[in-house]
């Protein structure tokens, strides 16, 4: 009986801890969004974070999208050739890239690169009392550290996804034409006939949400880190892991919302 009660107690404590964490994260997100809407706005911090999130993440996102598009074309050909349905490859590539792979792969790359950097930077400021120093200087830490990063993530990731969409389709085109012997004109025509505004739009909506989640996790775990260098390392790891899990979970929810019919 004692073992059962102990198990129930453990489950209860874990549930309460999860609810407290979700509530704290929700309040943190609402506070960050509210500071975006209210002056003052620290434009220099926003531009620096936007460049770090968008421009400097472009090489890794571009290479990932390019090779992913090529792999989709190659694998699709392997399967479709058995049913003489090679003509559907262009549509499969553009559909997979714009709906899923563009937003998801760009989000995961940015989470690993930028989310970790945000958590480490803000976490270092927390453990070295620089955030408390900002408050002493009458500077709101949420407005100075969190709000510009949230806005940069929301704006920068959709732009990265647009580039990823184009390069993913280009990677599929290159493999199909150079390796598989497709006609360039026929492939481009099939791609243009398959691409839909709805698919691209939903992908960009996903990207904006993913950018917000990545910045939110980086800021939240960095802002609440403690315990010196070890705490900063734990916050960085948690930011990347939780952001990646949330990204994939919300990807499923949005896909189910828009494309379940």
C-alpha cells in the first residue's frame, strides 16, 4: 500500500510541477509580447538579434534545404518508378518542402544555433548579476532582453523559410534533371502546377510560430537560469531540447488544423 501511495505522490508532484512550469512560461510569454507593443523599443538589440537569427543562420539553413530537396527527389524516384509515376516527383518535392521540411528543418537548425546562443547569453547575464544591474539602472530586463529577441524570431524565421523553400525545390530540380534525366522544362512546369499559395502560407505561419517558440525558450531558460556555469549549460540544453519538441508538436497541430480534411 505504501508503494502505491508513494507512486501516486510522485505522479502528483510531477503533475503539479508541470502545471507550475507551464503557467510560469505562459506568463513569461505574455509579458514579453506585451513589451513588444509598448515603448520604448530597443532597436539596436533587435537589429543585432535579427542579423544573428536571420542572416548568419542562412548558410546552414540553405545547405540543409538544398540537400533535403535532393534527397526527397531521389527517394521519391526510387519508390515511384515501380509504379511508373515519376511525373509526380516534382509535386511531391514542392509539397513536402513548402508544407513541412522548409519550416521544420529551418526551425530545428535555428533552435540549435540561435536558441542555444540566446539561453547562454542571457543565462550568463543572470548568473553574473547583469540583469539585476539593468533593473538598478531603471532598464526593464524583459523589454531590453526578451521583447527584441521575440520579435526578431517572429520576423526572421519566415524569411529563412522562404529561402529554404526555394533552395529545397532547387535541390530537387537539380537531382531530377542531372541525375535522374528529367526534362528541365517539364519539371519546372510540373512544379508550377503543383505549388499552392495555401501550402506556402501555412509554412510561413508555422515559421513565425516556430521563431517565437525558439526565442521564447532561449530567453525563458536563460532568464531563469541559476547555479553558475553549470546552470547556464543546463539552461542552454533545456532551451534547445524543449524548443525542438514544441516545434515538432506544434507542427503536427497546425498540419492537422489546416490539412486534416
